[in-house]
C-alpha cells in the first residue's frame, strides 16, 4: 500500500512541479518535497490563512468551502487543496507547467489521497 511519502515523491516528480507540501490545519508540514533552499515550514505556515480567506469568499458568495484553487504568479502557480478536514496540500509549479492533468488527478483521487494520511 502506498504511503503519503510515496504520494509526495510521485507528485514532486511530475513535470513542472517544483514543490509539494502536505500540511495540517496548524500550518505545520506533515511531509514535503521542496527544492534545495526551499523552506517547507515557511510555506506551510501561510496556507491556513489563505484557505480561511478562500472559505470566507466562498461562504459570502454562497459557493461553500474551498476544495481546490489555483493562484497564478509571474514565476509559477500555486495549487492549494483541502484533502481532508485535517490535511491540506500545496503544490508549486513552474510558469510553463501544464497543471491541467494535475488538477484532474487531485480532484479524482482526493479521497484516496486523504486515506493515506
């Protein structure tokens, strides 16, 4: 049976993916794969506030809580997702990365991924 470490490593090997962090609601990394010099603790600490703001936007717009979102920056994209009530995901991708298949797989296999935790 695959582990969360296997998932993080496999996701991190996808073309265009620079970093993968699974984190808890407290903003602490559960597992990560970041490039040399990357700081998974600093990145993970930011995500709970981002997700809280997205949930507030969804509630105000009658859309419900955030399941997954993409933030595009000049130097790449950040994919954030709620995997379970207690685990979140951050994936950082290069600007030229085709993240469509990644988004599809995350949506399709969310329950299986959450089951690894």
